[in-house]
């Protein structure tokens, strides 16, 4: 993988993670603070923000410039109405990022970039499970 390809590979999820962090910040306003649902979504939001920081660091270490753009997921997600539909849409975004990372991993050499993306993929899969559980709780209510 060339240096330019690596930077493109890292900037694409950065834009998606930035969108996810902003979406979750907005979604949190729909929940009473410090409830189990709010805490779960806040944890997912922290993961998204942390992933942004990790990607920015990886891009800079590769002598690249981090994108300042926010993915179009932000506008699409904010247009969705209702807690349950928003959670389901959020999970589709999480699944997209996990899938894109999975597609990239075979093309990466062993090392810090691969390790960071593998950990990021795992955090997305865990967050998908957590949001699915939250959605089930909302459906039962």
C-alpha cells in the first residue's frame, strides 16, 4: 500500500468517526442524563471521539494531513426521527465502519496502524452489540 493509499484509508474512517461522535452527542440529548441508556450511548460517543484522536495520530505519524471533513452520515442520521430508528441507523453506520476496516486489514502490514484499526473494529463490534441490546430494551418498553 502506498503512502497516499494509507492516508486515504485512514482519513475515510476519520470522517466517519467524526460524524458518529457528533451524531451521538446529539442523540444523547434525547435521553435523561445518567440513566443506563444515556451512559451506554455516552460510552459509544467516547469511543467515536477516541477513534478520531487515534486516526489523527496515525495520519500525522504517516506524515499526512488529517481531513477536517465530517462524513455525510451526520446529516443522514440527524434526519432520522425516534430513538429506536436512530439506534438502528447508528448501528448501520457502525457496521459500515467495521466492514471497511475489515476490508482494509488484509492489505496492511503488521504494526501499529494495523493493530489500531483492528482494535477500532473490535470496539465497533462491541458497540453494535451494546446498541442492539439498548434497542431491545426500548422495544420492550
